[in-house]
C-alpha cells in the first residue's frame, strides 16, 4: 500500500475509534505512543497540509502502520480498502469485543 492509503486507514482509526480505544490498555498504549503519527496521518490523508510528508513524517506513518498490522496480525503489504476490511482480515478480535466497527460513508 502506498503512504496515502496507509494514512487514510490510520486516520480512520484515530478519528473514529480513539475515544473507545482509550478504555483498552493495549489500544491506549498504541494511541499514546503514536500521538504524533496518527494526527499526521489525518492531516496528510485529508489534505489539511499540502504536499508529501517529509522523510521523517513518512517514517512516523510507516512505523504506526507496521505496529497496527502487527497488532491485528495482518499482512502489512496487503491491500485494504478501509479499516473495516483490515479488521475483517484479522484472525483475532481486533477490538476485543468492546467496539463496534463503524460503517464507512
């Protein structure tokens, strides 16, 4: 997946789920650790900032992406149209039964 596609999924995670995920210790740690990467993903994915991310910005996005894929036990090279498809590809319950996957509009 290209950086923009990764950013869209990371942004969806940050915007749609951060409140619910903050109640789970594992997701809370993820959200805190990537407290720069996830807002950066949103700003890049939704053109809040212009242009491509710097090398450092791309590194932040890729690290958050790789960790998310590890947590979900999915292929980081896989193609996912959105976060819901990524969750569905996970062999475990990525949201630990606490969060309902939201429909993409």
